[in-house]
């Protein structure tokens, strides 16, 4: 395992870019089936399917599920944080649009940066690196300035939900890095999160009176397959491996790339326009990432 302040190498950067591209496209995968399956139930189904896959994975690799490693309460904590995050994301998307959602959700790196300075040895960011984070966030605002008109009351509600989700996302990353979860198999850390959320999210859907699945089309099946197998299983295991081997505050800066890949996916699959603002924002984000990752 690399030390907490390990610099990103080519392997780490390549994996991060792949993850950001996958997560950006995931916004499209979620959005296109919201009319066919209730949002929180959709998240719950994803967690349940991924839980089964992770259990199979751990069994095949002989990774103990019930070992006495003193991580149970830490695991339950991150599972509850994970559940709250996705309740707010999926529910909030009913009130705000995707462009606004990615702006507020990707304030998570600031939560991670603050948590790193407070709780993680060697995770302190310099003034130049903090400037890089701010510059990257400005880039996101530039890219989505068309969506920053005066919002309705419902839009404001959705924005608050997505900001809350960003706080839970950042808190989850910090908790994993600061506790014993950073020293166990990434698949078990993932199992804690999706296992707890597999119980919490369907219960939340029922409590909120969601209608459930209204149309089980091939598009719905394909979207759920992508969310379960690739996103909630493969990319999350890779992410937990990354935060166990590199400086978490530097990893978090790359999450700014996610909304840009989301816009690209939207342009390809939803015929959304890529504007000059997006090009300018990409320059700002790239510069910000460079500053954050300076040795």
C-alpha cells in the first residue's frame, strides 16, 4: 500500500479518467429511465444486484466476509452515509436538472479536502493546491452557466439535496481513509456500502410511496445492468483500491472531470449541445487538476 501522500502515477491517472467517464455516462443511464422506474427504488435495485456480485467475487477470491477485523461499525457508518447520498441524488434529480445537479454534487472534493486536513496525516493541501480546487470548480460553473438562471422553489429544493449528497459523498471517502476500512480488501469496503444501502434504499422507496417499476423495457434492463455490473460493482472496487493507495485529496480533484464526461455523453445520446463555455471550462479544470497534483 502506498503512503497517504503518494503522488498519482500514470496508472492511477488512467484509472481515474476511466472512472470519471463511466460515472459521467451514469447520469445519462439514470435519467433516461426515471419515467419507467422510481428513482430511489432504482438505486435500491442497483445496490441489491451489486451486493450479490460482490459476494460472489469475494467467495471466488476466498476473501472472508465475516472476519473479526473490527470494521463492522465503521462499515455500517459508511453504508448509512452511502445510502443517504444516493437517496438525495436520485430524489433530488426529480426537482432539479442534470446540469445543476452535477455542479452541486461535485462540490464533494471540498468536503474531502477539508476532511483530509483535519483527520488524515499527510493529507494537508498547500495554498497552490487549494487554488487548483477552486479553479476547477470555477470551470464547472462556467461550463454550466446556462443553467444558473433564477431557480424555482422546486429547483432550489433539488439543489439543496444535491449539495447534501456531496457532503455525504465526501464524508464517506474521509471515513474510509481515516479508519480501518482503508486496510481491508476494497471488495469488503464496497460490500459494507452496497449491502447496507440494499436494505435502506428499498425501505426508503416504500416509505416514500414510490410507484415502483411502471415499464420494464429493454432500455430499463440495459440501464440497470450498466449501473449494477459496471458502476456499482467494478468501478467502485477500483475506486476503493485507489483511495487505499493514493492521497485522497488529490484523487478527489479528478471527480471534477465527471460532469464533463456527462455532458459529452449527453451530446452523443441525448443530442445536447457542447458549447464554447464547456471548452473554456475544460481548460480551467485541467489547470486546476495540474495545480492540485503538483509535487
